[in-house]
C-alpha cells in the first residue's frame, strides 16, 4: 500500500536529526522543473534554521555555477531505513568556494512520508498486557496488546488515562510479558500514532521499537523478542499488514 502522510513537528525534527547523523543522500530538484538536472547531495549538517547539503561532484560540471538557483523553491527526496520522504523548501544560499560545493536549504516545517512498507503482524491468541511509562512517570500504565511485529506494536488503552500524557514522538519505556515462556521484555519504543476508537473511551496506540538507544541491552532484547515472534509455540497468529 502506498500513502502520503504528513509528519508531526516532532517527527520532522526526529527524521532530520536521523538524516544528519547518517549523512543521508538527498535529491534536490529546483523549480521550475527541467530548468536543470536535479542535484544529488549529502545532508552534511542541520543548523538552527538551515540544512547544509554537500553537492556531489558528479551531479554538476566543474565549470557550472549554482548561483542561479539561489532563492528558488525546490522539491527534495530522501530515503531512510527504506522509507521515502519528500519535502519542499527554498534554496537560501550557495557556497561555491567550498569543495565540494554546498547548498543551504531552509529547514522544512512539513515532511511527507510517501510510502509505508508492508510488514507482518502477529496477533496474540490470549490476552497479553503491556506496561508503559510516559516521560517523567513514576508508575506504569497497563494496556492490552493488539498486535506486534518485528519493528513495533500496537496496544489498546483507556483514553482518559493516557491521552494527556502521551504525545507522538515521545520515547516510551515498555514492558511486555509473554506468558508461554514466562519472560518479560523491557524495551524502548517511540510513539507513532494515537487513534481514538469508535466508543470514544479507548484508543489504539502505535509504537516503533527504538534500536538506537544508548543501552545495548535494549537492542538485544528486541532481537530476542523477534525470535520469539517467529516461534509458533508462543501463540501468535500471523497476519499481513501495512
């Protein structure tokens, strides 16, 4: 399934931070389109209100100037972890004395994710609980697991308990019990969605596992959890999802 979704401001900040750390490749297409070939470059740094892009030498000839694109709007595409992102912004400046040459783009307020990769969901065949701790909380909240996959999970919670303390983009500590092996999985996950259900008293909360935690034990725990999902003895029923 292909969809275009707008990221929240927190998600925009998180995606740009991730792209800058990984020096992600971007394709910058200045408007009007076809006025010149799109430029390929690397996100070198994220400044306060700017993105610094190192232009690849192969995308522009040595004697060609980039000054004509200063002030132009542009469409930008990039890929992170197999997800395709797109945004529109303005080319604020060009640094031609630098080697490689550098574009300065205005930091976008909106980023679109233009595809959702298909994944496998596992639905528990018995009631399974998830405990979670919102940022700053001393006590855990208990939710019911709806489904789980290799990269995240969804759970159902009472709206009144959590709606005011959980926000998209938050990193949340989770504990999940798998009764068949009497094991508790303590992991870190990023809240991706909150969906109000038809009864308007409950909501479904989606989380993406955070494997980039400073604690290496969390990544090992996530791998152990994935191995359990692939074990038919654990009582999970496989279904396709997007």
